[in-house]
């Protein structure tokens, strides 16, 4: 039985949030962790890739480049106030 995509997305977000500012996670690091967490029979590379794509498309996570590609939380946006 494959893992539910929403459960996988929640687990990925929790992993990235827990390491934010401490460790940069590559997509393969996340894939290995999710396969170890849910088991090879329940979670594969394609499942993790799909969940990552959905999280990135929704703006929940983002890619960062610092000598390599990493998955991280998006930078907080400061809202510009028009005082003119």
C-alpha cells in the first residue's frame, strides 16, 4: 500500500522545517529519509519527487542554490507599504 501523498507532503515539510537554518537538505537526502521512514514498499523516489513538486509549486517549499541545489523554506516576504 503506497503512502498517502498528503501524509508524505506533511512529513517532508516537517523534515525541512526541523532542519531549517541548521542543515541544507538536497532532494536526494529528503528522498532517502522518506523511504527509510515509510519503507521501500510504501514510498518510492517517484512518490517523493511528486510530493516535492507539489510543495514547491504551492510555495510551501523552495529551491535554494548555494554550491548545490537544496530544498528549504521560502524566505519571508516583507510587505511594502505605499505611503505616497
